[in-house]
C-alpha cells in the first residue's frame, strides 16, 4: 500500500511538472530524413544536422532571418517565417497558402 501511495505521489508530481513547467515553442520542424545505412558518412552528417536542429529548438537557440526588405513573390516553403525592420517598423512575415503574410509588431 505504501508503494502504491508513493507511486501515485511521484506520478502526480511528475505530471504536474510536465504539464505546467515546460515551455512550449511555436516553431514547427519538418519531418526528419529517413536514414537507411548509418555506415555511410553522408547519412551520419545528415543525422547530426537533424539532431542539432532538435537540440537548438528544444533549448531555445533557434534564430530567424532578419531582413531589411519585405519578402515578396511565391518563393518560400509553407511555414517559413522572417523578421524585418524597414524604416524602424518591425514585422513578422510568414509564408502561407503560396504567399507571404505580414504582421506589424507593436513597440
């Protein structure tokens, strides 16, 4: 009975920590590549890049591009985003539905 109560208390504490104390991030990564033969050096390099991206995002080390002109046209991948500073006005640009959408950031 004591082990069941201790297990319940530990589970409750861990559940509380997981639900309320872990920061969430809005950046969405693409699906990782499929690795079929890890004896090849190029696949080890690709795996290292994927793991580095996971580490960067989970530790808050992701940085976005800052540009000095608004992106235009249909060049982009769905979900890409950039920050811009044009004449003292800061904006976030997100590529959605085949085009760039912009939001002006308040001071």
